[in-house]
């Protein structure tokens, strides 16, 4: 399997961006991605406590289905459509990981390994089908379906890994967030100075942003008895949602702005 394709993080030209169904990988991309991971964690926690958990999961699944249909019907990258889908993956991905642990009683260590295996399986199927894993080759519906399947598994994997560190290993949410933030430097340094393949570095970082965001979201939201700041999952989710909306609005305005010169 090739993991060092030079097009993996190559900036998009205007023509190629028009054809692409996913955004260019920039600083604002990573900032928005981190916020969606935190928002998904807080929103999921709030919903499963504000209503019967079964209803919350059904609503999460319905929201994800609607978001993906809206995104897939676009046929190109539109900021609000794409980030709406990522946000709903964040919410439902958290629910999926929690159902496996809370509902089915599967230990976080087991679910983390299972989701990691699932992540690898999607990659193998994607590469065998398309011959590339480059995110800048997402210009067909089939490739986009592989992309979203991978994104979904990364959110579930990151959630399980984050809870494994914070709960099972008793690190606490703040320490877990700091730990994963430090590990997040590995793909950055590896890609910049150690010859790590672009595709490997991208998905490595993509997985890690999930436990980073989720751990800090939990730290802000959960009670002091659980090691948090007790701000509440609802208020934390609201603030994060507003921040995401602001960044997406910025991206949309930037895309619409006419070029000068």
C-alpha cells in the first residue's frame, strides 16, 4: 500500500478545488476539525442525559444521515455542507463508541483495538478499490463514500482511545488531553523532518485530534468529582458550535471573495 503520495497534502489550485469534494488541508481546517471533535463529545453527552439514550442515538443517526445526503448530493466542496457532515459524524461517532462500552459492556481497550482494526480494513478496501488514498483524489461518489467511512471510524476510534486513557488508565481528562496533544506532534515532526508519508501523517493526525478535542471537552464539562471544571456539557457544546459556525462562515466568505490583482 502506498502511503507517501505527494498529492496527499498538496495545495489545491482553483480548478482542482472546484472538482474536489473535501477541503484543502490548512490551519483553519485543523482548527475546525478539533472543534468538531470537542463539540461532538459535549453534544453527545448532553443529549443522552437530556432525553432517553435510545432516542438520542436515533436522533444522532438521523442527523448524520441527513448531513451525509446533503454533502453527497453537492458533488463538490461547500464549506457548510462538509462541516455539517463532520459535526454530525462527531456527535454520532461519540454515541457509537459509548454504546459499545456502556450498552454492550465492551471494555475501552477492546473497543479501541476493534475500531483500529476497522480503520485498517477500510483503508485496505479503499486502496484496493481506488488505487490511492490521497484525500485530494476525492472527486467521485465512491471515493467520497470511502472517505466518510474512514472519517466515521476515526471518530469512534479516537473516542474509545481517549476514554481508555482518561478512564481505564486513570489519567483524567486534562492529563489525557495533554498527552494526546503531545503525541499529535509525532505526525507533524515525522512528516516535516523524518520522511513520514503524507497520507500516513494526515490520517495519524486526523485520528489524534479526536481524543484531544474530546478529552478537553470532557474536562470543561464534567463534574469536579470526575476531574472536570463542571461547566456542563450543554453550555460547552453551545460555545463550541458557535465557534464552528464562525470558522465555517469565514471559510465560506473567503471562497466567495473575488481575487484581486
